[in-house]
């Protein structure tokens, strides 16, 4: 069966939103070969830039106690208690399992955001009470919704450890994704309406 360039691009975009980055990169590069007008190569370069930013920040934060980046120790120690539905168990990243973690709540401090040329989603580097740093992927909100040093809580988070190579570069980091705004609390509160774009993740697909 012949694969159309639009199908290849849309599959790559869908894989990106579901954070299968390795497959997404291959798809964008394949779409570029089929139809350069789709800008698949630009999408691939943008994703490489995001991954490089996430990977380098987290490698430095988790691997060096003398990092020049924001002080993890001070931010982690400033985490406040969060009132949650009693059905939720408070957890740190290292206590999660791969995939969805129902009835679990992870709270952390935001160190900074990672530049994303396409602006959606927004990636934040966060540290939890165990001083473990990871990235969270947030859909459906404006960049003003979450700021540096805000405290965020993710309910029922999807957890994944990335560990793959692409173009000779090794990417290895921990990630939490929330797909619906109901899963997010900022400083103990739900996200206010003025910061909401939409309430869930929607891939931006190309029409054939």
C-alpha cells in the first residue's frame, strides 16, 4: 500500500503528541522526503531542539550537585502540603510505574520551561520532594498559567522513562504527561479560565 505524505506527516504528529519521539522523528523525516512542502524537516529539527534542551537540563540537574542551574535543594524543601481528594496517594516520580498512574498525585516545584518553537505543548522542568528532576508536558494552557517556582500537582499522571538514540545522540530522562486540565493543580488550585486554551490534547494535523 502506498503511503501518502500527509498520512506520514499526520502519523508523525500524532506520535509526537503521544510522546513516541523516536517514531515521530522518523516519520517527519520520511514525510519530508515524500513532500518537502509539508515542512516535515522543520518539525523534526524543532523536536530535536526540544529534546536536546530537556536532556541537557535534566542531565545537569540530576547529575551534578554543583549545578549552576536553579537550586534544586531549596526549591524542593519549599514544597507545601496540598489538600487532595483522599482517594489520591501522594507520590514522587521514583515511586511511579511506567504508563498511567491512577489515584496517584505528584507534586513538584517548577524550575523553568523548555523552549518549544511550536509553543504547544509547554514543557516544564520540575523537581519533587526527593530532589528528582523531570519534565512535565502540559497541553491546553497559555504560557502564563505556570511560572517559575510555582508548585504543580499532577493527578493520575502518565509516566515514561525515555531512553533512546537518534542521529548519534543519546536521550535519557523522566517525563510526566497530563492529557486533561482536570489533572493539573497550580499552587493548589485548578487552572483559571483565562489561562485555558482547550481542555485536552489535540494533534494539529494536515489535511490531504
